[in-house]
């Protein structure tokens, strides 16, 4: 099943475009969601209305659509999926891809993406056999593009031979092979996310501003590379990741218990903003104002440090443990010291001073600190940070 996997489907302008409607259905039947993009020529063969109605999503068509750009820029659109399928991939689209052109929305997305791409070519047999197309095919394969089909058979133009677009179910099988055979296939990764809530009394609690969006993005990115992900989350505002085992907790102690129950694992990413302290004695009944106007004094005790506890396990220590260091000053110095103190393998350090807009925002500006390196990543979306981190994890654990 492809539960939770996101496919960006680029529909090219050929008669086989009608099969893309069936392809949308077949992908959805296996649990994937589909965001459609149509070339101008594609809309001569199928209507954007049918594509939108079947996919349940808006159809993206125009590179210069200001509303689309404001909602989701084309760069983000190109990277928001786990797989891009081009079906039908016409001779013209293949040629533009092979040349690296960006002359419309579809080709611009294909040039901007860092997501795996699969094409399902469809064209007349002579066009398919033409040395130009075969040369482009070779280039695309060498560029790492996956190719599904074409099949041999009768064609809409009355000829017979290779050039028919592969049937939708077979395209979905090929997509599943790519999506489920990622470099983290067979690996189990635990991700913690969100804030924790530490009760003061039955109605009040101590919390922080973490939205959980970076943790969700990391879990999605790891799952997209084929990992089995246990996602242990505090009460977060962000959407839950798709295709992961989700374990909801409230407090730091519950989070530690849930992480320990999810062990063993190959890797762990501790992205949660765990409260450092909890009430020493939280009360079972609501603290009341009293007549003499006494103001309650909150007495704290330290919470367990989940990252440090798991990093210092004798048995069952994951092979790779990644922590975050959200700092407001001396970011690198503090984060480097934190990595050593907690004994994790990598730390992603970031500056969470209010003026950075990172805490609760959609972007992150991180530095990866390992035992040997300090690598500054450019500021990018939390999704892009997640994908980059997941790829590093795959390189390490693969
Ligand atoms: O010490 P500090 O809170 O800055 O450490 C941040 C890192 O440690 C994060 O990866 C966070 O998820 C983890 N952490 C934890 N348990 C705590 C406190 C922090 O796992 N009690």
C-alpha cells in the first residue's frame, strides 16, 4: 500500500492523457494522494475539471499564476511530493527534460525538483523509435529518471508497435517499487515531535510554542525513503505525518516511556521541544484563589532528558541518534557542547531568537554538527531541511 505517499502527476499532451484519469484512481486506490499538473497540450485531451474532480485537488497549469505562486511557489510544489510521475510523457516533454528546459510549469517543476521522477512515455511508434527520442531516453536514464514502458500494441493512430502508454495498474506497480524500496527500507526510525504539556493542576499546564512542524516533516521524509517510522508526539498543532505509527503523549515522562517501548530502532531523531521542568507536586484538584490573596509558588523538578537517556543506553542504543539544539546565543558553541554532553551522534543547531521567525514558522536555518564536522545549511523550508536530513540518515544507515 502507498498510504500517505504523495504523487505529483504531470499529465502531458497526448491521446494517452485519458488514461491519466484512471491512473489517478489507481494511485488513490492504493492510498496515495495525487496533486495534478497539466501541460497546455494536455488540456486539449482531458479537461482540468475532470482531473481536479477525480484527484480531489486543484490542477496546476500555469507558471505565471500569481495566486498559485502566493499559495505555493513552483519550487515548493516540485518538492512537495514523494514521487513525480510524468504520464503520458510525450516525445516533446522527454526532449525538453533531456535538455533541461524550463519553458512551462511542468518542465520548470521537473528542473527544480529533488524528488524521484518516473516517466511513462506514450507516442507514435515512429516517434518512439526515432534516434532523437532514443538519444533523449538514454540521457534521461543516465540522469536517474525512472522509465516505465512504453508497451507494444495497437495505437490510436492506427499503427502497431512500441509507444502505447503502460496500463495504469502497471504504472502504479512501478511507482510502488520506487516508493517502497527507498534506501531506508527495512530500517526503523523513532522521531519525537511537538511540545510537551506538564500539568500544574487538572486544568492548567506548562507548555511551549513548538508547533511540531519540523518533526512531522522529518517523519514524512524518512517514510518517503522507505523507513518504518514510530512518531512519538506531544500535543502539536502540525498535521500528523502520513504512513507512520503515531503515538500521542502529553508529558516528558510519557514521551520517554513511549520511546523506550518503541525500541529497538536503527535511528532516532529527537525533534520534540521537551519541557525541561515539571511541577514537583502537581495537584489533583484545581488550585483556588484564597481569601487572603496568597499567590501560589510553583515548585519545579527536572524532567528526564530523553535524548541523553537513549544516547547513553548500554543495550539497544540506536546506531544513529540525532538531537536538536534550539539556542538564542552562542549557537554553535552551545550546540557542540550539548552533543558531547548528551552523547548523541549529530546535533542540528538552530537560532530560535524571536526575530528569526523559526519557532512556529515554516522555515529553518540549521547547522549540522557531527563528531568531525560543522556544516552550515542555507535557510530553507522545514520540509527541505527534513529531506536533506533524511538523505544524510539514509547515507549513514544504508
Ligand atoms: O537541552 P536542550 O533542551 O536544549 O536539548 C535539545 C535536544 O534534546 C532536542 O533534541 C530535544 O528533543 C532533546 N531533549 C529531550 N528531552 C529533554 C530535553 C531535551 O529529548 N528533557
